[in-house]
C-alpha cells in the first residue's frame, strides 16, 4: 500500500515520500515503468543490506529501489520482498543450468562454487531468513542498472534473471575482461591498472583497429573497501567519518548526503543555517574540482601554461579551504545535526578577499583556451555521449548536462534550498555531448558556483551553534547532494541509533558504465586522455 | 593567440611559496588540522573520553599499576579532531608541524605518564 507522508527534513521540504512493498516481480516492473518517464530518476537501487546477518530480519536480502519524480515532487521507496519459493530449484540444478546467455564473445566465468552457495543457503534457511535466489533483472530494461546488478550478484549470489552481461565485477585480481573484437588487424591493448600521474587504479582494455578504438572495457573496483558493510553497527556520527572518505575530492558532497540521510533517519532537525553551510562547502568543493578538471584537460591537450595556471588556482583554493575549515579537502566541515565549527567572520573575510583574484585569473585562461583553435579542435567531436545513452544509463552531473539534460540535484530535489542563491542548472548551449560541451558546462558552472559562494557568505555571519537532539532511534533516510561530478545519494537504515544498512551511489557510479561507450565510437587512441580528463571520473567513488 | 599566451604566462611571473614547516608560516588559522599532540599529563583519573571518542583507537589509556598513562599513535590518527574538541582538560591540541616522517612506524607512538595527583 502507498503510504504518502510529507517529508519532514529540510532538504526534502514539500516532497512526498511513499513506501511500497511488493512482490519482487511487480517491484522491478514498476520501477522500470517509472523510469521510462523523463522526469523520474533512479536514486538508489540495491539490496538493503549486503549480507543480512547483522541487520533486522525484515531488511535481510530485501531489494530496495528509490525513485524520484521531479515534477510530482515525490520520492518512492520500493521494497521487493522475495518470499521463499516453494518450487525452488536445488542448488545443484541451479548451478548446472546456465545463469544467463552471455553476449557473443563474452567469456562465461565460473560462478561461486556450488558448495559455498549451498552452505550460505542452508545458513539462511536455518536462521529463518527469507531468501530470494533470483530476481528479475532491472538492467534488462534500464542499462543504468548493469553494473549495479553485477555487483549485487557477486556479493550475494542472487541472480538477476535476464541480465544481458552478467560477469564478475568486484575482483579484478581474479577476473579481467576479455577482448571482444576479433579478426585480422584488430589489436588488444590493456592499459593499467597502474597509470601515470596520480590517477587511481583502473584497468582499461582497448580493442583497436589501426588508430580507431572499436571497443573499450573499463575494469575498476581495485579500491573496493566495502564501506557500506564497514559502517554496520557504527553510530551515525562515526559512519560520517567513513562517508567523508569515500572519495577525497567529493568529501563535502558525500558528507552532506550522508548527514541528510542520517538526519532523516534519526529525526534530527537541521537548521537553515546548517544547510547553508553545507551548500557553501559543496560549492567550494566544486570550485577546486572544476579548476582541477580544467587543468587536466589542458594537460591532455598539451596546453602547459594553462595547465600550470589552473593547477596554481587549485592549490590556492585548497589552501583557502584549509584556512576556512581547517582541512584542505573540507574534512570535518559537515557535521551531523549541527553547524560547522567555523569562524564565519574570518572565513567570509578570507573568501571575499581571495576569490575574486583567483576568479579573474581562471577566467582569463579559460577565455584564452576557448579562443585557441588547437585546443578546441582536439575537444570538438571527441568522446561523444549520445543523449539517448545519457538518459538510459542515468548519467548525472556535467556529463549529463553536456548532453542537454537538465539533471542537477540542486535544481530538482534541492531547489527550495538553492532558489535564493541564484543557482541555475547549466546545460550546454550546443548539447553536443562531447568533450567541448563538458568543458563548457564546467566553465559556466565555475561562474555559478562562485556566485553562490558569494551569495551565501553574508547569511553565515551569525554562527550560532545549534545542537538538535535526535528524536527517534529507528528509521530510514535518503540524502542527496550535488557533488562536482553529479548527484550523490545515500540511503541509510538506522536502528537503536546505529547504522543497520547503508547504500552509497556516487556520481561516478552512474557515469562509469557510459565511459566505455564514449571512448569507443569513432575515437582514436590519442583521444583517450582527453575523454578521460573531460569525464573527470572518480574511481574511489564507484569502488567505495 | 600565441602572443597572448606568452604574455599571460609571463605576466603571472614566478609563483613560489615556501614549503611550510610550521602551519603558522603559511596559514594564519590557528586550528589547522594536522595531527594532535599531547600537551601534558592527564590529571583526570576517571575520565576516559578521549579513548572513547577516538574512532581509530589511536588513543588508548594504558592502565599501569597505579596511574593511567595515555598512549597516542599518530600513525593511526585520521585527524578528525574529536580529542582536541572534547578533552575537558585540554590535553590535546593540534601539532605545530604540518607533516611528519619517521623511518619506523613505532616512532609515531608517544606516551604520557599518568596524572600528577596519583
Ligand atoms: S584526531 Fe581523531 S583520530 Fe586522531 S587521535 Fe584524536 S580522536 Fe583519534
Ligand atoms: S586526556 Fe582529556 S579526554 Fe582523555 S581521559 Fe584525560 S581528561 Fe579525559
């Protein structure tokens, strides 16, 4: 049954929250149906808890999908209860029949050993847990769920039936992708996992013919820390420290999303001042990240002066962060249920004194870049993401906005917070979806972010440390924030003030699956660094 | 275009900053998170706040025969600042140096003998 209730916490003010429990078949069908609409987006999809042992029995192995309808202003939590099927196949039968039909050329990998499966199953049955050996695949209808379901399958052993490309994803040390293209003249180039620069670990397998990239498969999860599981049993305050460390360059965004989820789950009432501070940290984070992306793009195109200048601006912004909050990467700035311990008078003074000078310099070099033919030529038709792909893969952030999709958490679910700051969702004018469009979106967002920072500062002068008490020990919450790379979403279940289950969807988790498509399709090998830089993906955010 | 690049590159001159050894050198903010350090012994025998709030167990109270010593392992510290904020005696404060390198991991551990009133 639908149980609409008005969301009470500030970030969701005016939104309705529904909770629905269905049979897992119906649930997937309903989610897929909702996602067919342009206005609905998938915020979270996954099992409520990875292994279930530590959590309440009703959450164990329960499928959760949270969708957001931005015109109706409602969030729907859908739970798929998978009741044990009496006609259930024996584990042996399960393993002797093919789980999925792999795409041609894909190698079928050995699955979990039947013994392991059998014992985990027996354990589940003995402990009276409801088990769902398989569930209908959402990915068969919504490609955005492709990687998510591969991960779910590998973690729990539950099979998404109908998944078009079911391969292990979590263990690159054991399984690496196989080349797809064969025939004379094709060449397979593995790149990584150790790469130049300070890039995190990732493996890329290129299938090329001559210079052309025919196919590219990224393999990540070298940095998988299973954070969602680590946090189980922690207090929300301790888990916040983990949330800050999901991805260093999106610290404030993850901390904000986590706090919003935890506050909803535990019944804290954050004040407007509180939320304003978080918005400010979010924009400070965007500023240094965008300028870092400019620098990377300049480096990929050989514009060394611009690269050095943007790198300098980034360092100045990081030091500014440290002066205001005490941490270069804004750690510890966002707090649960209370204000940041920041001297805003001083912070305002420093920011208003230094930002305009940095801005002038950044703008000058951005203008120069946009008038440099060699730079533009390298970016123009490079790494195109088709609008259709962006929609069906649920792509977020500047990558989506470069395709002309107005996907921005600040203007859909957080609009009432950002309205007064003059924020506008910046889509690319040309909506070409290539590296240049992504660059242009970031250029426009640089202006907007700076504007928001300067707009927010005066309202922060009066820092009163409001401590709000938590009013409930049990509940679920969903928190959303717009990181420099796009929407991050945290889903949190708490019981007794402790984390029972936690789900993280970083912006890069939505963008990575489309990266391979953008890198193939008409690009040549030497385009890859540019595509890489223009996506600006975070490895740790996906790996978590 | 080339001339403009050349000019703008030259116009910014040489930009260097000294590598800050002490945080005051570069950043005027006093509470700049580095790692905590202990200013003196803890005189509160009943309080266990710091070892309780430290999320990484970097702080432990070593219960010796008569007095309790504090043990701080900055190698395990994630600079969350809880000990600095919560200690009622002000035993912890942010260290002056912004970086620290040691050859052996054990060198990151420091201990402070128990309270004076024992
Ligand atoms: S700063 Fe945090 S992690 Fe480090 S010792 Fe203090 S409480 Fe522990
Ligand atoms: S050092 Fe401070 S927080 Fe720790 S036990 Fe002593 S008084 Fe308490």
